[in-house]
C-alpha cells in the first residue's frame, strides 16, 4: 500500500485547511484503520485522529477535538483531515497511516503498517 498525503501549506491562525490521503495498491476497504499523525520540529510524532474503515467510527485527540475532523470517501479511496480554527501550535508535518487490522490502541504508531510521506502544515500567528 502506498499512501500519498497532500494539502499542506501556509495558513494563518484561525483559518481552515483540508488534508487528503490517497491510497494505491490496496483499497481502504481492505484495511482496518486509517490515521493521521503529526510531528512538530523537535518533537516526537503524535496521534491526531483515526477512523475505523468498517463502520466509519472515528476519534480525535483531545488537543484537536471539536476543530479537526477525519472522514473518508470510499469511491475515491481517500481519507481526509479537515482542520478548522488552526493554531500556531498545529504547525507540523502531517502523516497519514493505514493499519491492516483495527487494533485496540489506534492512537499508537505500532497499530499502523503503512505510512505516507507527510505534508507540511505551517500556521502563522
């Protein structure tokens, strides 16, 4: 499976930005979970959101809950991360990831088998 993340860029605080993650090599319906993670300069990669493909159930980290939304389009084999009311601390490289099975800890890196290359989001104050 190859994942291609896109949509990053430079935005101002309070703006909205949408990220996309397209898959090739396997359809998302063959996978268990899709997730978004981010890594800010000098920090470890952290969980942002995940979506369970079988039923569309999703969860967002507390730090982005109410502002970020993860969604899917099965026909396009694409997962999205809609980011609203962005803050400077949201500046990071955002990665999409896919796991073959929906494990019990989808907020952990180890649940994911495939990773995209990342897309940079920069939020200016």
